């Protein structure tokens, strides 16, 4: 049995008397070599999942000609048998070629990056000859993941936003590089939040309802704000039903519960009121959608359409299943047509005036949403084929509409804003918008647009915009502006759609289309900023006009020649400023929605940064860093939590072979990290560990005493709202300190020097600014223990003035205002000075860090009154220093840390003394700023107050010569100072200088401080002050 099983030949057979051996055909090896050698299952991907998880993706190969997985039905007649030695050699050579390709692609990455010298890597002629690879262009190695190659292809190819990935070819590679180089190593991925599924046996929707107080707030917000656009609810009728909703022991209708849940889902995503309920809104949405799908179409009532519309609006606002928006709105149209909402002639005689009016509101809401999807997705709609003559809803408030009405009251004029003004005015431009959509997206039903027709439609649409009322005296503040903005958005969207095909073409008329798109896009952004100033920008999340207009502006500007004198190029700086102002608007899509949609924000950031790179304001590497930093800031603020650090986080990772990390080790670490990081919540500790790996020689860059230490586990008693751990470097400033180093890659000594030289003075200045801001901010978390109670004021002043001195040095250099390489102050000097300053600042940071660790060890040994902390706000001087420093740090945002204290008496003296020496080195390093520092010290004394001059001078004498000199000059200018002089029991006292009548010499320049001078007793004469002239005097 065993011999037959192991043999490759079968038993001999006889044919025509001849004995022949039957040769078995060997089975095709479908598993990769690694899985087959270990006798494990293989999912037959390339690389397979098991090789990726084990960090051996570069060794994953199949026994096929190209090394890729063979087809399951592929059975070649013969397979080439390679010897084990040749097989291993091929694997090794292919791994070398892949490493070489990866290094070269990252080295030359960036469409405006400066060229860097090539590096020498171990490679044989046979490996290069076998590979014959060419260096791919920027982002070419990501081409297989490009949206245009994904499924469903129609969605990615036709959608108005995804078209920009083709029209602006730098956009998607830029985002990909930012994610791969900065975000993924930090454990942050561009993935949406995956909500928890509903319980399998959900007995009732009532169990999902929040408390009555929370529900009341969210329902009121929806009725007062969101309901003013797409009309679904009749507010007075719903208010009566809602009053019965919370009556105890009253049976609730499941439909009413679903309606309330769908309303508060929208409110939780469009206002700050639902911040606590935002995690539950995903379950509310799923429950309402599931309930709606289970309803029979034979029993559809008005409330079922209300729930369906609200569920769809909630999904649009939260970007849930965005690829289904077009099909879901089309399904709503079909259901409405089945029930006859599109034709008033199908009304039943029993339908009341109220029901007819509500049907019209529902129908107009559904058709507007479907037409919007037609423009956004670039696909036809069923509305192109029907001719609906349903009159628009009356322009009346809900209070004028009642269930008992027989006839509708007269409609209000359009100049008066009502709850249905949006639907009434939107109907005025419905015909032209449907006609344009039909001409663009249903070519079988009509002819394509000519350019003359495009100009004609542009004129008509502009006329409709001009006719819109402004409602300057609306009683509801701000809501009329939202209505006006929505009406303009849907008309401007049509203008951009008809001119878009004429951009970047050889036709002589296309510059006119560029100007039109530029003006319309700017108007859209300005309208969004106006709504942002009113706090109503979240109401427009149901539309994509902001991102559409931003990308259109970027595209039109990048189409212009760099030396062009066109109006568009002349406004390029203003365009960038406008885009930067609009970036915070897109944050709500990520921070407020239950789906945490990351693409809107990062695409918006990438858009304006690409434009700055195109205009030569910054280089591509710096732009990628800024994009990643902004996303990390938003992500850290949104997550608001941190994971428990691992047990080995206190251990430093040793360098391998004189600090050189082998390529295979780096590949394994990155793949393991990518395979395990599946959550969108970043791990600050993991990022700190990543910074300490061999990929960055921070010891060589920052000096022998400065390094990034992994964050320890938070101690008991720290604030629950703290985002970063007690001594972890804030995430955004960690990136700033790495900006002068190339993106993560294997390196040797040559690569390290190349990365620093390529960074240049500008990027090094950004690193210095980030480090300075972090060190100054670290002072704010130092407290003093109760052992300093006796001389608390003097001890706290030493600490405060030390911080003030460092802050003054950075203000004189302009470090607090540096955000980009285009803002570099001339006083920075050479890169050597910057490196020296970084080393000194790093040492100061280490001193604070070491003191913090001593404090934590003391807290672990002692307890109770021994670790009591004094409140620094009790000191007026501390409060004033804090105001000065906070004002200077105006352009920086820091992650909050937990406060820590100095307990032992000599800790403060040693800390301040060491920091003073390092600060003196910084002051002497840039002598050109000395005059500026003297001016700042004088301004500081004015802010601290004259009454504190002697005290400030006594502290500054030992640690801050500039401030001490300024205090001495101020005291001399003010003369002597007298604090609470007292005269009693017939004594006589004179406070002030005495000048003899014969004296002709100079006066002033001498000042004294008299504290509680006491003259007591009859006949006592006391003089406090200087005496000029007189007997025996000069």
C-alpha cells in the first residue's frame, strides 16, 4: 500500500501483447511554496494571507512561470522540476528585486520632490537582468488599487467626485503616499467605523430609545432645523402624537417609535447635542431600516414613507452605503409611483386636503433626492421618462395646515419665508434641471448638448439664481440662509455639470468654461463658509457640493500654465486661503457621523496641498506630512481614548549591527503591523515604539541624550480625559520632529545623511518649532508638592520664569508661528544652528521627563498628605506668566497630559539650574535675536505689573540675566518703592528723595524697596529715600 502510494507509476498494462507503463499526471500545485512546505492551507492569493501574517510575503511564490497563483483548472502536461538550491536562489533574487523596486519608488516619490542621490544596494547582475524593472512613477505601485479599477466600475467611473481621481491624476497617489508613509506606521487606517450589529432577537424598537430628556432635545432639533428643507413631517400633528408617546402604560405604535428613532438619528449626526448618543445612532439607523423593509407594500401609509425618507436622509448624512444611494432613491421613486404619489388624478375621494398636501410634500422630497443622485452619480433617473403634473406644496407654514381643513388657505408670496419655501421655490427650476439631467445622462432619450446650448442653459440657471429671495427679515435667524443656500447649490451643481466636459480640451471656447467653473465653485465655498459662521454647516451634509466645488477649483487652477496672467492664476493664493478655511467644515463627516467617514476630510486636505505643491509653495514630501498631521489631529480628537500600553513599553529596542536595520526585518515588521492594525483607533504607545525602531536613527539626529521614550502606563489618579500618556510625545509634534527624515524605509549611514540633506533648512525649522512648542507646553503640567508650602511663591516663580525665558527665546526666533517652510524667519541661520538648538531643547525635554519619572516613583512609595499638590493658580504671578505664554503659543494645539509634581526640596533647584544653563546656550546661539529678546523682556515686565518688579528681579538674578536687567532698569525709572509704610505714636517720617537747595548734580538712577517701614515713638524721625546734597554730601 505504501509503495503504491509513493510511486509515480501505476501497474503495467498490456496493449496488443506489449507491456506498457501508464504514467500518472501530476496534480497541479495550487498552494504556495511556503504553505506547501509547512503542510498548511493556503488561500491562493498573491501573497497569500498566511505569508502576510507571518511576515514572509516576499517569499510567497507559486510553481508557475510568473510565480503567481495558477488557475484551479490549469493542468499543464508537464511541470518543470527545479532543484531545491535553484528554487531558493530564485526566491532570494526575487526578494532582492522587490526590495530594490520599493526603495527606488519611495526615493523618487513625489511629483515635485527634489532629486536625491541614488543609493547602492546589494544586487547581482543576474537578479537585475531577470527583473528588468523600471522605476515606477509616483504612486505607480498603487495603481492596482486605483478607484477607477475597482468594482462597481460604473460607480467609480461615473460619480462626480470619483471622476476627479482621473481628472487630477496627482490626487489619489498623494493620498496613498500620505497614508502609507505616515498613517499606517502609526496604526491609523482610512477605514470607516464598523458598528455593532443589532441583537438577533430584538423584541421591540422601544428598547433602543434613549432617555426622554435626550430624545426630547434631539427631536426638537430636528423639527426646528432639519425639517425646514426636505419636508416630511407636519409638525403640529406630530407634536400631538409625540405628547402621547411618553404617557406611562400607553401602548406605543411601532411605526411611531421607528419615526422617532429615524428623526433622532439625523439630529445626532448634525448637531453637537447628540455627541453622547452618536455611537447608538448606527444601531438606530439599522433598526429603522430593518423595520421598514419588513413592512408589507400592501399596507403602506403616509408614516411609512416618512420613515423611509428619514432613513435615507440619515444614511446620506452618515455616508452609510454610499454606493447604493442612487438605487435606493430610485426605489423610493418606484414605490411612490406604485402608490400614485406622482399623479393627483389617482387620488381617492376619501383623501382629505391635509393628506393630499402631505402626499405632495413626500413626492417632492423623493424626486429632489433622486434628481440629486442623478447629478452626483452621472446616471439616468426614472424621472426622465415620466411627466408628473403634481402641483408643488403650498408656500404656507404648518400652523396654517390642519387635518380638518376642507380647502387649502392661500399661499404666501415667495418673498415671505415659510417652512415649505424650499420645496415651493425648488419647483420653479425643476423643469430646466430635469431637462439638463436628461440631456447629460440619458443620451438615448435626447441629443447631446452643444456648446451654444450649454451657454443658453447657463444663462437660464443664472437667472433662476438671481430671482431667489434673500429673506433678509426672516424671524427664524439663519434658517432662511440655509434654504437660500440649498436652492443655489442645486442650480450651481447644474452649471458645473454642463461645463465639466469642456474643461481641459483643445476647443477655443473652453477658457470660458474654466472661468464659469472657477466663479461658481468659489461661490459655493463662500456660501458654505457663511453657513459655518452661523453654526448651520452640518445641515448641508446631505449634499456633496463642498467637496465638488473644492476639487473643481483645484482642477481649474492646475490647468493654467504656471506663468499665465489669467485671472484664475492671479487668484491662486486667495483660492488656497479659501480652501484652507473650508477644511474644518469637512471634519463633521468624520467626527459627528456614526460612520466616521474619513475620505471627505483627507481628500479636502489633499486638494489644497496638491495645489500648493503645483504652485511651488511647498514640496510634495512636506505636503504629505501636513496632510497626515491634520488627519492625525482630527483622529486623536475624535477617538478621545487610548489603549493600554503593552508590558514591554518601557524597554528600549536595541539597534541592530551598528544601527543598521536589515531590509528583511523592516519588511517583516511593517507587514506584521499592517496585518494586526485593523481598527481606526490609533495607539499612541505603539506609535512611540515605532519611533524607537531601527528605521530612524534619532540618537544620531538629535544627539546622544535625546530620544523618544515609549510611553509608560498611566498611573492611578490621572485625568480620564487625557489623550496622550504622561510623557508621550504628542502625536502631531512627533510627526513634526520627524519631518526632516525621509518616509520610513530601510536605511544605512548613506541613506540617513541623504534624508537630512534632502529635508533642508525649511523642514528642519519645522522640526525645531514642533520640538520647542512641545517643551514649552510641558512646563504647564509641572506642579509643586506640599513640601514647598513655606516658600511656595518663590519656588513657583522660579519655575514660571524659567518657562517664560524659554518662551521669549522662541518668540524672538518666531518659532511659535512656523507652520510651513514658506514662513521661515531669517534669524534661524544655518542647519547646524538648528541641529544644535534641537539638541539643547531635547535635553530640556529629557530633564522634565526624568523629573516626571522621579515624581511617579515618589507617588508609588508615599500616599496621603505626602503627595498633596499645591495649586499654582493661587499665585498671581503664575497666572500672568501663563497668559503670556499662552498668547505666544497661539498657533499650536496640544494634546492634554496629566499633571505631575515635584516633591523633594532639591528637585526644583536642580531642575531649574540645569534648564537655565541649556537656555543660556540657546540664547547665545542666535545673537541676532538678542535685541528682540530685550524688547520682549520689557513687555513681559509690563504685563507682570510694577508691584512685582522687586520680587521678579530677585528671582531673575540667578536664572534670567535679560529679565533681571530689564527689571533693574524699570525700577530705576520708577524710583523707590514703598510697601505699607506705617507711622504712629507721634513719629515723623519722610518717604521719597530729598534734594538740597544747593545741589546741582544729577538725580535718579538709584532705587530702593521699603517693605512695611515703621516709624514709632514721639520724637522719632525717619527718612526713606535718597538724599542729594547738603552738609557732608556730594
